[in-house]
C-alpha cells in the first residue's frame, strides 16, 4: 500500500502567486507608460507627458486595491489569518528570487500586508523589514551603459555617442552642439583632470522629465571619476539641441533633487540602476535615488530601513522643530538625521478654513504635479513606530496636546497613525536672519523665482509666508507647506476697490465683498514681510507679484496650455544656441 504524502495547505502559495501575478501586471502597466516618454518628448507632447506622470503614480494604488480585494475573499472563506503570514512570505520569496525587480516586489508585499491587517510594528517574520537578499539574486548579463573611449579625438568620442542615442526628429545643429561639448571639455575639464585614458560610460536608457531628455553617466579620466549629464531639449519649431554639459556632483544632485518630479526611464534591473546612480551621487540616500526614478513606494521602504539602522546607531532624541509652529502640522526632527516629521493636528487655527481630509489631499496633489525644483517631495506613512525613549518630554507633551488622535502611546514605543516625512531644510524666515545684505538679496530673489515657477506650473501656494518656504543645501528656496495649495487657474485675482469714504478704509472689516477664492495680490506687500528692508528688496526684485494683472496674465497663458521652461541647472551654464 502506497504511503500517503502529507500535503501542506496551498493557501499561502495561492496568496503569494496572486500578489506576484498582479505585481507583474502592474509592472507591465508602469513600463508601458514609461516607454511612451521618448515618443512624447520627440513630439513635444508636454501636456500628455504631465498626464502620463500622474497616471503612473496613481497606478500603484489601483493595483494594490485590486489585490487586497481579491485576497480578502480568500481570507474570509478560509480563516487564514495574519498569524500564518510567514508562510505567505516564505512562498513569496521563492517566487521573486528570479525577478529582475525583486526589490520592488518586496515593497509590494509589505503594502498588501498593511492594507489587509493594519498592524503596526510588524517584524521581519511577516514582512520585508529587511531584504532576504544580501546581493541581487539575479543580475543583468550586459552592462547598464554604453562605453566610449577617446582613442583619437574628443570629436570622435561624441560622434560615436550621438550615433547611439538617436531620436525620431533631427538635431537642429549637432555640429554646433558637439563643438560646445568639445570646448567645455578642453577649457574646463581636461585642464583640471587631464585627458589620460579618458572614457565615458553612458546609461543606455534616456531619462525623461518635463521638457527634457537627459543622457546620464560618468566620465573616467585616469583615476578620476566625474558624474556627467547631457540635457537635450526639443523646441517644436527648431529641433533638438544639447543645452549644456553637467560634470559636477552637486549640479547632478540638483537634477536628481527631492524637489523635482520623478524621471521616466526604462529600467529592467532597478537595484543595479540605483547602485550605479548612487555611485555618482554618494551624498544622496538610496531611498531618494529610488524615488527620483519613479519607484517612490520602494523609496519609502528604503527610507524606513535606513532610519531603523540610524536609530540603532545613535542615541539623540526627537525634538520639536525650530522655527514658528505651524497652524495645521506639528513638526519634529531628530538632530542627527536630515529629515522632518509632520503630524496633522487635531484642531486647526480658525484662520485655516480646511479639513483634515483636505490637508491629506493637498499633500497627495503635490506628489502628482510637476514640482520644478520648488516643492519638496513628501513620503506618507501609516502606523509608524518610534521607540518611546527617543522622544524628548517636551515633544511628547506637544504631540499629546495637539495631535492626540494620531498618537498611540505604549510602554516602550510611540505609534503615529499618520505621518509625513520631508528632507530637512532651513526655514526661509530663519535663514534670512542669518544673512548679510547680499545673502538676503539672493534668498529673496530665489523666493520670488520659486513663487513664479510654481505659478508657471499652475500651482498657487496659498499661504506664501516666509516660514512656509525652506532653503536647501544648494541655497535653493523650496515650498513645503501644502495646506492651502491649489491650481492657479482656480484662483480669482482681484484689485482692491477704492474706498468711497475715509471711514471705509478705517473699518476693521473690508468694505468690499470677498469670495472664497478671491486673492488680492497687493496685500502680499503687507503681510509677507515684517521688515521694511526685506519688503523693499523684494519689491525691487519681483514687484510684479504684487500686481493682480501679472497673475491674471499667467492664468490666460496657462489656459492655452503654455508651459514655462524651468531648467534644473543655472542659466549661465547653458550653451549659446543659434537656431
């Protein structure tokens, strides 16, 4: 008589296969949207490019919601609970071990678990707190880049490079572009680093964002390695042209900044791509690199892993962030870590006519828009767990006083139900206090440019007070308080009517009607600055911001699908172009 084989329940395997199968469909959709980036660039379809970026971001939640619905049906029928989720994880590891995107698959698994069970502080036995793969389980057979060596002349090197990176439309004057590239190499790079064994490794996919395509890679000169980026622009009536050559780590960091929209690039092996980019940008966190190329969900996973490691290696305490306290958010920091944490308060100031749900919607709205280097990317977390002993007493008292509904206090840990994380910046109001006259003028010029560039992207900040803007390490001014943000085209910009009688001007209430979307730009001059000196400096630099007709003109342009050219590098770095 044949011995019976004990069959292990297939429920765990079935669930794992459902997640992997749905993840494959999601990745196909993600890749399809991304693959269209080159065509949209070639056809100068800027509005379509913006819409594609939004669709790609929204795709993740659509996919996750569908998977959760399907698995809930299985759990309800079988009684299979989260206490056995380790079996699902074990089966899942086997299914993703030969995937090129295994790293993204780990995050997907975590997402599905949290949506199903909503358990804070779950360990590595049920989700991927850490990766089970010390090194990538599968790697590409070919290098991620094309290599070019200066065997003869720089001209021949660039000639070979552009032969490999072609588009469906021609360059307006590629000879002129190559001349610019050779000149900057010979005048700036070679005098500093020499030309011994000069070669370039250029990543195979193009990097697409807004109106630009970027060739990204590295230049190797002897023992020196320089990051390089070659931005290519498309002027619809002119053709393609090379705009500049970036060869400095700080300048490349600005291109990959957390204040910019995610790149679109075809990427089969995400971890390998991220490792290459991180070698060019070692000052950036791995989480930021993942986010910059569109994998912002896995960026959250990598942030959490990095933060847990940092907490294990340090002992400083979380504390209230310096600066003016917000009316909507309670903000705190860890001094040894360059991030800020934000929690929505339970009650807002009466001056804030918004709800908690509107605040959440505003932060999601920012993620889907062109940030143009002027809005900070924000990661959103639920049930984020901190060790209780890392909170200062002052901070814990503050959170319990103003955001108690978001705080779960346990013996050894603090759980924050809903949390936002952003990169740490110096609030603009504090930054200005530390600057001499020249520094103040530069910062105020940046402040005005930030407001104008946001407006050009159809973004109106709403509350434009200095405290709601920050200054990055590259001295760029960035908006980071999104409570009242909206589309510029939804605002009604008006001029204050003249008073008919002196008594009207003296009255506490306005003598004219004010609608919910009415904005009077001439009032900015009064409430944005508490110093006459700052007010005068800003008026000289950007006085048109106080003029309602300036804003109305922008609205008319935006209604015609106009999009402003905003470059992630200094204008003085651009090549002179003669169409």
